[in-house]
C-alpha cells in the first residue's frame, strides 16, 4: 500500500510513502502519521489519499506509525484544506497543522471523548457579603462571583463562555467557601439544555430575513447571504434561530467571530440557548480544553462550534449553517503562517457542504457588498434597531475650527468634556475610543530633534507612563525613560496621545469617576478582558477607555455617550482600505451608544471633518460611503474590481533587496502577457524593518485570479530557494499593506 502524505513543514507538494502490512488497517485518508522526513526519523504528516505507484527513481520510505485512533480529518475537511492549499498557495503541511487546535498538535493519540458529567456553579451562602472585599484584592474573582450572584446556579461551561479562562478564579472562590461546584450527568444526547432561555419575539425585519434563511435550509442547498443590519438590529437572534432550525433537523452549525475573548456576551448567548450542544474553540482555553472541545465536535457530541478564525476548520458534523459575525473584521485574515481569509474560506466550506452561509455586519466589507450586487450573495437587511430605538446622534468636533477660533482643542475638547460631565451626572455610562496604546506615541529631544526609535524595527518607541518605559509595539523591545537626550543632553518631551493618557485626562476631569481601560497593556489575558467587561456591564465602571477592543459587538444598555478622541489615526495609512476601516471603526463604536432605554450620543473629534469616511459615519450612511468608495476603487483598479498577490521578502538589507529584484525580473514575462498583470514595486515595505529584518514588497495586480497564478508559477522556484538568504512569502488577497 502506498499513500500520499503532506508533511507538517514549510515545504510544498506531497510525498509518497509505503505502508507496512501491520499498519494498513489503520491508515486512511485524513489520518495523522509519523514518517521519516529529511534528516528527521519522525516527522508528523497527514495522509491525503492512496498512490497508484511510486515516483520513478525514488527509494520509498515507510510510514513509522499511525498517531490516532481515528482519522482527524473527515473527507469534507480534507477537501477544504486541499482547496485552501491551491488558492492561497500555502505548503499543505502548514495548513493541516493550522487546522488542528494546539492541544491536538502537541500530542499523539487522540481518543474518543468519554461521556462527561457536567459541572454547575452557584454562589455559597453569605457570598454577597464578601463581594466588596474581592473588588479590591481579586478583580477576576469579584467578576465571577458577581456573575454567579446575578444568575444563581448555572453550568460551569456557561461561566467559561462569559469568562474564557474562568476556572482559576472559580476554583479560588470554591476554596474560600464562596462558591459551590456540583456535577450532574450529561443527558443521553450530550445536549444539556438546563440553561435554555426563551427567545425574544422577532421584529418584522428579522422575521423576513429568517424566512429567507429557513427556506434555504429546507432546500439543503448552498445559499450565501449577506446580512446587513445596523448596530442593535438583532443580527445575533437571526443566527440563533437559523441554528436552532438546523439542530431540530439533527444537523450542525459553525459560527466564526473575530475575537471571542472580546465578546463573552455573544458566546454566553449561544451557551444559554443551546447548552452543551455548543463547543468553543479559542485562545482563552487551555490546550487540553481545546483538545476536548475539538473531540466533542469530531465525535458529534457537540453540534455547534463557536470560535475564532481557525475554527473554520472545526470538525462540525453534517454542517447546515455557517455564520461569520462581523464579517468585515480584518482579524479573519491570517497574517502569519498560512495566509488564509477565514471569511472567504467559510463561504467555500458552506458551498462544499451544501450549507447556508450567513455573513453579518453593520458595515459589510466592500468585497462582500460587491458580491451581493453581482448576485453571488443574497442581500438581507435589518435597517432598524430593536424596538425602533433611534441610532445615536453623531456630532463632529472639528479640531481645526476650535484652533482657528482661539480655543485650545486639548485632549478632551470642551464639547466632549461637557458631555462626559453631563453623562455621569445623569448616572449613565460612557465609552471613549482611541486606536492608539500607550501614553504618548513618541519622545523627541527639544534641542537636537533626536527621536527614540526601536533598534529592531523602523518605528518610534511609545511612551508608557505607568511602567516608565519606551516600548515597541511590534517586537516588544523596551528602554527606560530618561529626562535628558542621550545624544546631546537636551530636554526631551513626549508627542502624541494614547489610551493611557486619555484615561489620565478623564481621571483629572472627573476625579470621582470610576474609569477602566481596555487595551493590550491594561488586560493581559482573556480573564482580564472578561473582568473589565463584566465590571462595566454591572455598572461598576462609569467610563471605559479603549482601543478597537471597545468597538466589538458589546451590548451595554447603560452607555449613552461614546467619544472618539481622534478619528484620523487610520486615515493616513498607506493602504487603499484606510477610509473603509475608518468608517467601519467609527460606525461600530458609535453603535455602542443608546442600546438601552435612553437615547445615545456620539462625539467625534477630528482634524479631517471633510473626509467622506467621517462625514458618512456622522449620518450612519453606509450606502453613501460604499457608493463613493466603490466608485473610487473602480476608477483606480483596486479590489473588489481587481485581484492582488503580495510577495513579501525578509532578510538582511542586501539580501532582501537582491531577492526582491530577482523576483521582479522572474515575473517580467507575466507583465507583458495577455493577462493584464501590473506590478507595484519592488519597494521597501511601509514598515521597512521588523524584528531586525529588512522587508521588501512586490504587489501584483490583475483583473482576475488566473494571471496571478501564472505569476506565482514563475516565482515559485525562487520562493523555494530565495537568493541572498532571504525568506519569501506569498499572500493572496492581502489585507495588510504595511
């Protein structure tokens, strides 16, 4: 017996191995095996299928072992990975490794999960009296106990959905006698529904959207939908109803979210509706927990998967519904390793499975919108909020006018400061958004102009006052802050603004306010994120300051004010999607206001009030923004009216330059052919140096994908053996232009 094997390494192609007679009964397509490869006597590989004959002149080596009790990849997942390999031009072994959770990659011997008892948690008698003390000493324990006190006895799985790494604080509460943990057997079909909640009534818009989705589900045929719903319109309830219909038919569902640690409410809603039928796959779980959740899906014990980007490969059985929530979010694009786009791969998976695909967003990507316009997707719209609540009024604070009028703009302009004071006086909550971390974005010498830059990356070091350090947000390099310039001894000062400085400004303006911060510096783990969000949801914080982490799909009824401290941060980036991302961020963060009984208000501070992205965000006018931006993209030949292939080169300064030049020369025949391929570059990347390596980019553009495949065929030999010792990476449909 001969088999084709993809080895888990950065090598292209597959390799033929013989199978010893004693292993023939265990080997099947999708199985994980150990094989000799190169100088390694035992590398991990994945069986793709059987081979008729050995390649001529090759001395075959034998499979050493079969690593698991059953094939890890089902036929549908094998087909998906093979498609991704061909489209994204990735080494197949890298894709197979990326498709498995770390807990499974790290070990051999995946076994069928045992039927488990289900744990319930509840607050112990007298726990409420201990709550105030925990707020000072143990914030994570305080958040978990507060959640339990509000809900009573709940499954530990539901608690884990709200607090992705909540087992540690829960165990500490149990040890202190403040929480009780009990076990109960799982019901026979593995779906614990003790925590089910009654679904809310549907609006007319939701009912119309669900009717279209239900008809497609009943037809059991591939049907892609773009669900465009304003913030607060009830998109999640449409997802839940569609999934419930699939489960009633005994089928499965897959839900992709941008970053599950930032949306515990969403995960909690799925758990509350479907109980143990839901498996979670995300980085907030330990490797062992992810392994167990993956196995529950593989064996059909769980039929709904809620997860982040890599969950597109989750082994959901009899897939009927694929949901991509916030489909516009750039985090669905994998930037390291295999450069796949999970949103697009989700559509392909649904097509292969004959499933319904729901792409949902308040600000759909222009690629998805154009697909709907061309008839590839069916557009469903939710144009109104639940209960006809009004969208928040958006006011532009034009910083240029304030300066011309002789009024100092300040970090918090007078209009924003007054709005904050009025909001807190009314016992309501506010969110302040700035997409920059740290206290100040750079430190310069006032005498010689020296700017403190990262020694490894071509970026300035950011000042973090609380830690007293200058930090690089790309490689993590750090330096201590000194008051004088190391070059000339002159005085130094900080320039720019970050979320740490915004937090300080709010505390100075409102000394009695309870202020929290949500960014990568303030929250180091999924538990920290959940604790901050829980405190804000429970009205223990008045103001939440943060980066784009606060723009995600949170639902805080007490928030009536959103302030955007500086709306211009992304507009100047060298990226044709800069305006689109700015509009999306502003619209999404504005949507956090006015989701309760009180109307919302949004103040946007900007130096670019005339920008179409900012002007359209003011009116929540997605249609006008999309029309203008699509017109500009069409005229300039950018996606969705063209296809891109980025070739990224890293190495020494000379090696990267030489390699980029050689790649450009090798591609020359494609540039003069009939495919209409154009080349931008080779040129140094916008982020020219990263982690000590020089970076060069080549960007190929064509009307369709096929000419770009010919470009790749010309460049692939150089990619395998790059000149100058550089590394070459191909990125199909790139998102980052840096």
